[in-house]
């Protein structure tokens, strides 16, 4: 890793903002000065851009760390801020969502229409018994109803837990159970890669008879959007069609004011253990930073821009930069249901041309896969409407950055490489377009109001030109407020490592260059980043050992040209199983198995069947060595292994 970063640090290309971009940019240099002079006052100013039913008088309460309160005595309604207030300001006819389905069907939803739909759905949810603080699971494709569902749940002070539609029934069940969801909102199916991918059957499976499981079913109702037109089973009394209840419901619904710290959502993300963590976000601080960062980093001019963030709402990027940020700002955005290459490899570029997209925010893995296909595909389309490009989810290598700028951005648009996490809720490190001179491959500088440092194991700053661990040194408005139901794990995971300093430990390695700019080096824990999605090695290992043939498994993230990292599994097969069934086809069977257990994104790229795994004397698997094998490198230092011969055996078996 460090040789790779040294290579990156020799990157010397610099791109100053054009005078014309700078002249119209939302951000300016003064933001840094104001935030440096009075950090809390700066965030209070940003919060006042929202509508508060009851204005706050306190900004930050950090008297009980690591549990923060922001704007604690203020009251607001998140959905009101994203909807009604734009309608009341006379912008009801502005388009909120320009939606396109994968098969090419289209819908245009104005702020007035979206407000109306959300009010009806809020009434439906209330009639179904959903009250303030109750949890609602959302398992939907990228259709306007998905956005409406999140906002309706928020409107009544309930808490949503969006589960990515690509997750399996088992993953869905674990998330429903952990949150104790009362209602699930889903669809019959959604369009993916040219066909309907069913969703309702996974919900049925997740809620199937639990006799003997010892788990009390929390779900009372399942609300189903008709999208895929696929046949679905029906549980009378439990299941309801959206089209039977939402259009009929009253569109009169007054948004109630809730305290700023009212829980807004839980979003599960992979940690270092097998059990996903339910990251909890609350209302006022989250919405403040979501709206602010979307405005200044994405340079959103709501009257004129057509903004497109390609993330699914199943991930934090979809929460903050599809639903809450842009809608709080009253922006017009494109929402697309399908995959980038269906029905043809130029589908995204076609959408940009057709809808006149001006701001485009996507992940390095997508950019690299387009690079692989070749520039002639995007060059067939008119991309001249684009004026700003963004990147999120993993480090973007300079080659991809430069390709993105040249081929997609006409060698002209600024690129913002934005570092943040599910836990941080919103962007933390990024260039400000129109202000910062950008460097390909570096996320660069903390945003105004955000305090970060790169430190050594003792929490001491490493200084320019050195590498260490990335920490956040002061609380920020959109920070996580905890892990659902597990305050101890919250403390241990993020705050214990630098407890004496009170720093938040992000789990990422980073390096400062001579200018003090930040270069992210990837995770320092057992979390992989595959196509911008976080997966834990432990979670996949536990799925593998759940297979009848597997005795032991070790999983590593190996670097991959397209997906950033790829899942590579090393498994030891039970000898009885080997005698009876042999290894023929077993690798493929295990790949499919993991896909079914967790979801297709977790499917290993390679499965190696080995006789032994490298372990330390205390029995810890040395993943570092397996990564060397998986990446085809010479195996590193093996002196701490209990059995130093084991690596040569494994290397031979892998070949
Ligand atoms: C928003 C999101 C968080 C992890 C994070 C880091 C990696 C995200 C990055 C980046 C380098 C960037 N990451 N953005 N690494 N440069 N611009 O992706 O949230 O899914 O929770 O992942 O992703 O490793 O710790 P999440």
C-alpha cells in the first residue's frame, strides 16, 4: 500500500478552477475563515438555512461524549424542509424528480406532487399504526415511491431503515429484526439488467413462519408498490397494495415539529465482525450538513441545475445526496432505476444528454468500468451540459480521475473527490469547486467546520509528508449518534482507540502530502470496499462456513482493476465432504452460496481451496499474507506464523 501511495504522491498535475466557474460558484474562500473563527457559530448559520418550527438556542452539547446533541432545543420537520417549504415559497411547479425506468418509461414529479404523495402516505402509515419512533423498513427499487417513502416516514417522526434491494432475504430479515420494524414498504419487483428482479418474494421469505426461531415477528403490514408486474404471493390482512390505499388517502397532513435529535434513520453497514451495525442518524444536524455540503460541494443552483447522483438509496450516498440534500435545497434531479449498461453500454451518457444533466456524482468503480469499455462510447453523446463531476466511495486513482475529467468533463469541469462514511452522514473532506486547485487522486482538504487530523497510534499528528490514521477531532452536525441498540459497540468501535484525545476513529489510513492535502489509503480494518460498497471479511467468512462442505474460511480484499477491491476466499474443505463429493464445481457453488446468503455484491471473485490457513500463534488469520497471494505478489514476512511452511503450501495450491 505504501509503495502505491508513494507512486500516487508523485502525481503533479494540478487543475485550477476556471474564472467562469469561480465567478458563479456557491462556495467561496470566506467559508473557511468564518468556520475557523467560530466553528459552532458557522454551523448554526448553516442550520438557519433550514426552517425551524422552534428556533434553537443551543448549538452543540458535548457534555456526554461520545453522545452529541446538535441544536438540541430546536424543533423542525425534515419532510417539511424538503417539500412543503418549497411549495409555500412558490416553487411547487419546479420538478423535483425526473425519473426514468430501465425500460425507458418516464415520470416527472414536481415538488407540489411529491408533497401531495408524501402527505397521503403519511396518513396511510399513521392509519397502519406507525407512530413516532416506530421503525419502517424500505426495500424498494429506484422509483419515486422510494423517495416518497423515506420522506413520509420522516414526516411522522418515525425511523426508516432502507435495505438495498440487492440484499438477500436473510440479510433483510436480520435488518428487520434488529430494528424491530413494524411495516415493510416494498415492490413486486424492479427492473435490473433487462428483466424484472423480484423483491416481494424476498420479503415473504424474510417474514416466513418463525416457529422455533424464538423471534417474535415485529412486522404487522407490508405495503407493496406495483412496478415489476411479476406475480406475487399475498398474505391477506398483512399485505396492502400501494395503489389501493395511497391515492385514496387524504392529502391533508400537517407536518408536526419534532426535536432536532429525533431519530431519522438507521442504516446498516459492515463492520469488522459478522453482524452489521445499525448506524443511527438524527434530524436537525444531519439535514443541516446534508443540505450545506450538497450546496457548496456540488455547487447546486436549484433554479437551473439538473443534478444526478447515481447511488442507490440503499446506501448512505443515496440517503444524503439523492433524498435529503438535494430536496432540502429544492433542486431538480434525475432518478434512474436501472443499471448503467442496459440496454446498451452508453445508457448513462444517453441519460445525461437527454435530461441535460449539469452535475454528476458517481463512484470510481463505475468510471473505471467505463474506461475499460473505451472512450468511443461516451463520445457518441453530447455531454456538454455537464459542469461539475463528483466522485465518492473509494480512492479514485489519478488515471481514472484524469479520464473522467477529459472524456466526461470535456477537459474543463472541476472534479470533487469526496471522502465521507455512513457514520459521518455527509461529506467531510473535499475540494470546494471554484475555490480549490484540484489534484487527481487526493480528496484534499476538510470542509469548513470539519476538523480532521492524520495521527499515529498514540494520536499524535504525523505531519506533512507522512502517513497514519484518519481521525475527526471535533464533533460535527451530521455525525452518527450511535449504533442502534448497542451503545457499547458504538464507543468501542469509534471512540476507544483515541479515548484520551476524544477523537473519532474513521478506520481509514491516510497520508498528508507536502501541502498538507489528504490522500486516502483505504481501510485499516477487516472491511473491504468492493465497487464502493463496504463488506466485512467476517460476514463473508461466516456465510462460507455455513456451507456443509466448508471447515474453515478466510476472506481478503484483493485489489481489482474495476471494482477497487474484489472478494477472494480461501477455504478448507471437510475431508468427509471431499471423499463423498470431491471438489468438482465446488468453487462456483460457494460463490453462488455466498451470493444467496448475503447478496450478489458479496460473491467472491475467486475461491481457492486450500489445505491450511496461515495463522499466528494466537490463532489469528494473517490476511496480509493471503492478500499477497491473491494479488500475485511475493509473500511477505511470515516469521510470526505458527507454522512458517504453510505459505509455500498455499501458494503452490493456488497456482
Ligand atoms: C460515502 C461512503 C465509507 C468508506 C470510507 C473509505 C471509503 C469513501 C472515499 C473513500 C477514499 C473517497 N471512501 N469515499 N476512500 N476516497 N473519496 O462511501 O460511505 O459506504 O460507509 O464507506 O469508503 O474507506 O471509510 P460508506
